[in-house]
């Protein structure tokens, strides 16, 4: 009888704890290609806010200050205040900067449009900003989620060029996917708006009272669309990047089904994502802050602390070499700040891809590695062996030899054998 008490067996951690996949997101978000895509999107995002304000002629409700930097003079993160913050304040700041800040970037324009007290300018401002955010991140987030689903699911790497090409091929679906549930909302709003116009009259109010049951039914339909959009839109672009068909309808149906069928799983994965995101933001902030502070500290040994403080605070004189040098210094600092803020977007979309793979496995029993790859990414097939035709002389010779051998064999069979 064999003794196997000391046999060490492997543990399938992916089957036992599928949420371990989210633990790989932090490292993936710091990869150069993902961080570059997120930083480019971070640079382009505030342009839409400025264009909308100039187009409307006045400034509407401003987005969170941490998301917008109109010029080099506005810091992306308030580095000086963080060391003096209490732990609760630090966690709140990290939440509004990392996962919560990225979510608010897309949710705030919609909430601005849904405000009953919003003016026409406010509604238009929210619509323009929301469309701009959608147009920008449909490309960059689409490329990020493509890199994430392939690397997290199949442990394979996708280059920057291939990810951008894939995102461009499905750019239309990336734009249309979040708008798909909003189309259902608009379909319910049109008859409600007509009823609301009639309710300006007293007889219209009576008619509205008679039809208010149907109006509440339309409100229920709009609530379903809006709640499914609020919960499931981060999963739409990973679905488009992961599945073979990858259209807007499949993205909406999958995000709606996964959040509806596994709400507790979704909540667990979201909580893990937020926890890792907060820790990751603190590490990235600390690294960027120490980098900038040590640079000023080393320069102060030669320039003096007073001079360095003057340069760090920004000079009031807007002419001369001094101003140009200070501007170049702030441009270099801006690169660090953009990369630090770009990490938030990189982490958010990589985490959304990991959560999508986990929920797809929970609901559809689909393994992580079942990620669509175009045929050209599997490598070109091996060439079929090509046999060169034999020369004509050899063919004739072999044919004649074969015929002669066959004739000799027939002759030998016809010859009677000797009998002893």
C-alpha cells in the first residue's frame, strides 16, 4: 500500500478565489502602454470642458477641480495638503481621486442633464461634456480594456499599436454602447414631454391624472435603463474588447445580466477594487511626491532654499529668461502630475476588465482565457509541403521499369514449376 501522505497537491486558486485576478490590476495599470494611453486621455479630457464653456458663453457647474487643469498653473493633485490630512480625509481624497473620481467624470454630465432645475444651458453643457468624454475614452479606454482582457485572461501581451487598431475597429460600438440604454430613456421621454406640455393647461392636468398610471410605467422603464447604465457601464467596454461579436447590444445585455444575476459578487469585486485602488493611489502619490520634493531639495543645495521656494511657487514676472525657465520646470512637473492622474484611469479600466472576466465566469461559466483574438494574432499557419514534380525522363523510366517488372512477374507465374 503506497504512502502518499507527503504528496503536495496544487491548488487551483483561479477556481477557489477568482477575485485574485483583481490583485494583478495594479501592476498592469503601471505598465508603460496602459499608462501612456490613460495619460493621453487625461490630457484630452479637460479640453471638452473648456470648449463647452466657451461655446455656451458662460461657465456652468464646474466639474471636480481635481479633474480639470486649464493650464500649467493648476495642479492636478494638491500635494502639500495631503501630509496634514487625517486618515479619514486621506481616504476620502483618495476615493474622489481614484475610482470615485473616474466614475464621477462620466456620471456627473448625466446627473446634470437629469436635474429638473437645470436650465437649457446647463442641460446642453452636460450633453456636450458627456459626449466629449465618451468620444475621448471610447478610444483610449477601449485600447486599455483590450490590453487588460488579453493579458489578464490569456496571459498574453498586446502591443500599443495592436490595441489602438482594435479600439479603432470597434470605436463605433464603444461610443454606441453607453448610448444604447439612453435611447430607451429618450423613447419614454418624448410622449412624457408631450403630456407635460398639455399639463400647462388645466384640462391637461386632468388628462395627465387619467394617464398617470401609464406615466409611472414609463418612469419605471426609464429607471431600469438608468440604473442598469449606472451600474453596468464600466463593464460595457471590456465586453466589447473581449467578445468576438462585441457590439453595443451584447455589451448592454451582458452588463445588465451580470449585475442583475450576481449583485453580491459585483459588490464584492467592487469593494476589492476600491480597496486596492486606494492603496495604489497612495503609493503612486507618494512616489510622485517624493520624486518632486527630492528634486527641489537637491537643487536647493546650490540655488538656496529661498530661490527654490520662489521657483516652486511660480514667479509673477511674465517676461524674461526667468519666466521661461520656470515655465519649463512646471512643464516637467506637469508630466509627473499627468502620469499620476493617468494612473487613476488606467487602474479603473483595468479593474473593470478584471471584474468583467470574473462576473462572466460566475454567470456564464466561461473561463478567463476565452478571449477573442483575431486570426492574425494566432500566428500565420505553417506552409503546406510542396513536392516538386519529377522530371519527365525519370517518370518515363520509372513507368517503363514498373511495366517491365510487372511483365516479368506475370511470366514467372505462367512458367510451371519443376516437380522433383
